[in-house]
């Protein structure tokens, strides 16, 4: 259950054999949503792989689920209300002075997601990755990654690999490539 006034939307992408790897859709979604928020006057940063933050507070999240060739891309944006989450700062567009309706926001998002999806299909991941990096937290940001096996890896953000995986510089100077994790800022 979620309060009225926020955006909850899902789109379906049919992953074709000629498409780049489906994992790149997480970056496509993040870049499209980041651009959507910017169109409506709010400056956010992307936290790997696809959360939007404003001043360190979570504004939105994206969830992707795949079944065969179908990838469901779900967007949740705190337009009017921000949930009270223990241990996590949250915000809304309204709290940032942006009074956009979910209907207006989803129109912009649909257009921009379609554009970025087309670029991903035609130009592969490189331009999406470049746009993601330009919109993300800066290199050197301290991050903590909770891996699927329960292991926690702390390090400094040093970019993305060519496939969009997170690169963390560890305390011992090595770089760890993270493909799946719940990442938080330290």
C-alpha cells in the first residue's frame, strides 16, 4: 500500500537476441528517470545501479524482473509523499518544490525511456553508461555493498566496467567488480 500522489509505473521490454545484455536496462531506466526528474526542475544523483537521490535522500527506486525474454521495469517515484524508512533518509518531489502530478511525470518518463531504450538498442551500452556516469555520485564516494550472499564490501566508487557493473576500490588498493548488491552511501 502506498499513499496517493506518488508514481508507480511498470513497463515491459521484450529483450531481443540482437539486444545488448539485459542487465544494461537497469542503467537505461536510471538515466531515463534522472532526465525525467531534471526536466521537471529537480537535480538528483544516481546511486548504483538505479536509485535517485537528492541531497543523499532517496527520491525513487527502480526494480527490474526478468522472465524469459520479458523484462518488467518498475519505477517508483515519491512525487507527493516520502515514506518513513528506518535508517534511510527519503524525500519527495513536493519537498523539493516540484508539484508535478504522477500523470505528467509518467508521460515524460515514457518518452525519455523510449528514447534511451532505442539508443541502447542501436548504440549499445556506451552512451547510456556515459550518461549514467555524468549523473552519478562522484568518483571516490564511499559505498557499502551488501552482496546476495550476505557479505558486505566497503570501498570507494571508481566507476563502472564496460557492462555497467560497479567498480569499488577496496582498502587494500584492489578493485572489486560488483554485479549485484544493495548499495548504500557511507
